[in-house]
């Protein structure tokens, strides 16, 4: 795999690897890519959703570093019943956060196991995830996480 994960080919390999890993998770129903506004977020059947947004590429001397933002989202379901308590309210917000944190955490753990020498890439940053709390028109919740994946650059300066 390392021989094929170079330069521009890395874009395909990274997307496919992320997609495969995310879809292997029971709390991910669909993976999309692009800008989040391009996704039909009103479509109830796509949730829980993982969305890949390619942000930037840094051209280092011997490597390329891809900054990628992941959105792990689900729709908050609000019950018409009175809240059982003041902490959890009458919706499934904490349940969504728990499940989507599992999706992100498992993905990051798998990425941390990879190294540029063995797999042809490595996770460069220490990712942090921002909570998403009942945002957009259909009250989405989950996490937004930015990761940086570095791959060898096969174009030499010579």
C-alpha cells in the first residue's frame, strides 16, 4: 500500500480509507464528501452521517500534509413527553454525542496505529473534536473534528 500512497494518488487512498473505516462503524449509516451545504441534510435516511471535507494540503519538503475536517452527525429527536430530569431533557442529544464520539474516537485510534514507514501515512496532529449541538434546520448534533494526515511526496526538488 505504501508504494501507491504518494502525491496526488494519496487523495483517493485517504478518502477511500476514511470511508471504509467510517462505514464499518455501526453508528455511521452514510459517508459523504465535499462541502456540508451540498448534502441534503433534510433526508432522514442518511443519518447517522459522517461527512469528509478536504480543507488544505501543505507542501512540505518530502511530504504532503492533508488537513481534513470530519463531521459526525445525527438528528436530535425531541419527545413530546415532559423531561424526566433537568440534565438529559426530553431528547436524545447525549445519546447522539456518545455514539458519534465513539465513531470519531475509533477512527482516530485506527489512524494513530498507522505510520508513514509502515502504511505510507501517519496522523500528524492531536485531533480535538468540537461539539455540535442542535444546529442547522433539522437540529443536528455530533462532532466536528480536524485531522492532518501526512503522506510521502514522490516529486523531488531535484
